[in-house]
């Protein structure tokens, strides 16, 4: 009798332990929340991961560069080979062409990527394209990419806005930079002081535009100070610009 009671108690304890392990709400809740947090983390964006090119990617990249002056053969090769690349290789080839400032080929791959079944609108994808185009002063392509991201409703955070605007300023495209600045001012994200400081530094060669951004900065952050460069630095910049004109 005692032996049977002990056996029943042991079975009940074992069953309870298994149930707690398999069906504990706390276990699933904590695991689920961490999984969701990880999935939504910007660090897991495919455009921020290290891109290593495989053998097939290297072959395709070489052939794309060889065929870029032959439009018909290039388009045929893109349809037959580039579209069959693994995602990792396609991203690696695009990243390498961006590094090399291969604007024409980057735009070709840009179109390919956006047609892939796995493609999802991504802030870092558009950031890298815009920065590459700005470095090469390609205004028309920049407008096209910007229209695409607006259609896809891709949001930029404040730091990304600041980095892109600074790249346009450093590339001698102040008008385009200020257009993006207006987009930044209309963003629903709360303004941050650091991106403004990045932009203000890039605006040193453009004193009039800098005053406008400076006024916005002081209105948003009245307790902060803007350190202006010496006046002779502005004069030197204006002198250089007049010589260029």
C-alpha cells in the first residue's frame, strides 16, 4: 500500500515537472520577447551584416564590370546569372560596387534587389545607395532612389538623416542636402542634438544655410550652445567658392 502511494506521488511529481518545463508561460514569454526584440533590432538588418563574397559572386562581379559597356549583353547576363545568385552573394557584389563607386552597376543591381522575393524595404539599403550616389554627385539617380523610398514609406532615424545630409554637403551638393534636411524636420521622430551638430559642421562652407539650421537648432535646444568657427574661416570658404566659380 505504502509502495503504491509512493509510486503515484512520484508519477505526479514527474508529470508536474515536465509540464512546467514544456508549458510554463514564463518560459515562452521570455523567449518570445527576446526573439521579437532580436528580430526587430537594426543590428540584424541584412544590410548591416558583414558581406563576404563567394566564388560565384566574384565571377559575376568580374563579368559585370567587363560587360558594362555592352548594354544588350549586360542585360542578358543579369537575367541569366545575377538573378540566380544567392542572396548573400548578391548583397556582397552590390556592397563591393558601392565601395568602388561603380554607379552604373550599382543602379543595375539596385533594380535587381528590389525585384527579389526576399526583398523588404530597409533604411540601411537606401542609406548606402544615397551616400554612394552623393559621393559621385549623381543628382538624377539620387532623386529616383529618394522617390522609391518615399513610395515604400521607409523611415529614417535622426542619426541616419544626419549622416546622409553630411555626405551630400561634403560632396558639394548643398541644395540636395537641404531638401533632405526639410524631410528630417518633418520626421515624426523626436529631434536629437548630435545629428544637428554633424550637419552644422558640414555647413561651415555655406554660412547662410548654416544660419538657418543654427536657428532651428537653438529653437529646439535652447539650453545648448553652438560653437561657431572663426569669421576668417567663413571668409576663406567664400574666397575658395568665388575662385571655383
